């Protein structure tokens, strides 16, 4: 219950799905939590539900203006930032590469890649001034291995994997650890939308996704939230530049 006492955490994309589970578990373990998202009503509702120690902030992570403002607001309200969970992301257009438009490609990179860059850039000085911190970037199994779908998403998650390693090297001397997490399929609004778009019965699509994982089922948001708690905590004080794979065995083959 007290693995994160005294720490302040920022969770981007914290209104729904994996981000909401992360916000919940980080708070439960003693951190104060800033939920950042564009889905204001869901984010405010979650912050209200979680209660003391949580606040909601509106920011589109693909806008440097929004990110700068959100970091300043969190600092004003909480006084420090020890943990940054770069979780906001979209799956984007599910078409073969030759059918994707430039706008579709750019939108995915703007949120999934540039959003991680902007938040890391603006939180860095705050963490450094506070004596260090932990940056946790949500990559994916799709940042480790290929699959014949969502090409811009694969590109973005591969980028996040290496951005994490470069920043781990750049900021190790500042006491800032940077790691990536690589979830398998997790049942969230993103995956439900992805599965629905494939057509047919949703329950059948889910079974197909289940069968891709050697453990026999897809994951739940808490499976990732606990990995985030570990990387955020001092239990992981010697862990930086690592790829924490939480995928039910998907990428073993
Ligand atoms: N669900 C999975 O199977 C899975 C697997 C691997 C990696 N991931 C990654 O985990 C992260 C969370 O995924 P999820 O499944 O919970 O997604 P989700 O769509 O269920 O939730 C994502 C949240 O991010 C927010 N968001 C989207 N764009 C934003 C922006 N520009 N600025 C601020 N907030 C924004 C959304 O409003 C939403 O609240 C993503 O980076 C995703 O790529 C998910």
C-alpha cells in the first residue's frame, strides 16, 4: 500500500483504459496522481471517484503548448513530479501501408511519438530539480515484433522503444530512469474499437485475440498498472533502459 508514498505521478491518457488503471494503482500505493487527457468528462469523473490526491488536467499530448501548460499546472498544484507515465496513444488507421494517407500517418506519430517527446522534454527539468524520477513509456508488443496490421502504430511503438533507451542513457546521471512497457492485447476501449472494426461478432473477435496469447487470454488494464507501479517505485532503482514485456507470452515465439 505504501510503495509510492511521497511521490507525484503524471499519467497521460489517464481517463480510460490502461491509464485509468495506472492512476488508480499509483494512488493506492501512496502517490499523488495527475490525470492528463483530452476526454474531460471521463477524466474528471475518475478524479472525483478516486478522491483526495488526484486531479484532472486537460492536455492534448500532441500539442507542445498544452503539454507545457499541463506540466506547469501540475507543478503549481503538487510541487514536484517524480513519475511520468507516457501512456496516451491511439491505434490509428488499420489499412495496409499503401492505402494510408499522410494525415493518417502523421496523426499517429503526433500523439504516440511526439507526445512522449513533449512530455519528457517538459518534465525533465522538473524531475532533475527534484533529484531524479522515473519515466515509463507505453510501447507495445507492436514495438517489438511485426503483425500484418496498423503500420503507423507499429512505427510509432518501435520509435518509443528506442526513445526510451536513448533517454535512459541521457538522463541516468540525473537520477532519472526511463523504461518502456510492452503490453500484449489488453481489453480496453482502444482494443474493443479495434476488434469491432474487424467486423462480425465482438465475442468472436475477442476469442481470436485471446488465442494469440500462449496464456490463453488477453490481458486486463491492471496487468499493466502493476508493472507501472513497479517501475515507478524504488524497487526498480537499478532498472533503466529496460523493456518490460507484459504480454501473456505473445512475443515468445
Ligand atoms: N490496449 C492494448 O492492447 C495495448 C497494447 C499495447 C500497448 N498499448 C498502449 O497503451 C496505451 C493505452 O492504451 P489503451 O488501450 O488504454 O487506450 P484507450 O484508447 O483505451 O485509452 C487511451 C486514452 O488516451 C487518451 N488520449 C488519446 N489521445 C490523446 C491525446 N492526444 N492527448 C491526451 N490523451 C489522449 C484517450 O482519450 C484515452 O483516455 C497506448 O499508448 C497504447 O498504444 C495498449
